[in-house]
C-alpha cells in the first residue's frame, strides 16, 4: 500500500512539474503531413467519418479537431491538397504512430 502511495505521489509531481509540462508540450507537436489528390468526395468522407466517431468537425475547409487528448488541425485547398498537423498528443504516443493512423484514415476515404 505504501509503495502505491509513493508511486501515485511521484506521478502527480511529474505531471504537474512546470518544466516537464513545458517539455511535453514542445515535443507533442508533430510535423505537418500534406496529402495530394484528395477529391471533394474524399474530403466529405473524412468529415462524415469523424462526425460518426462523435468528433465535432468545424464547417468549411479548415479547422481544429480534438479527441481523447489528441488535438490537430486540417486545411484543404478545396481541390486536392489536404494538410494535417497533430498539435498535441499524449507523451506516450509517438508522432510516427499518430502519422500512420492519419495516413490510413485518409487513404481509406481516398479509395472510397
């Protein structure tokens, strides 16, 4: 029981440490990904699928999305170029993993 309390206290101290919080925020943003050949149908497919997952999608061709600790933004040129950026994510999720999931998601709608 004592070990559990010590571990809990350690986690709380680490999570609320200003230096660690700042470092996590700096590392949580990922590079932008640009997708080409994203048709209007594919873009609508993506927006509809996100809404079906319960994620609020702003109207228009750009905006921010947030779900379960992951925040990102998107911008579509209205013709074929979509740029996405993961701006915040949990420290235990790598940018590579987040990017792979985004690529799979976009590819599923591009093929639909």
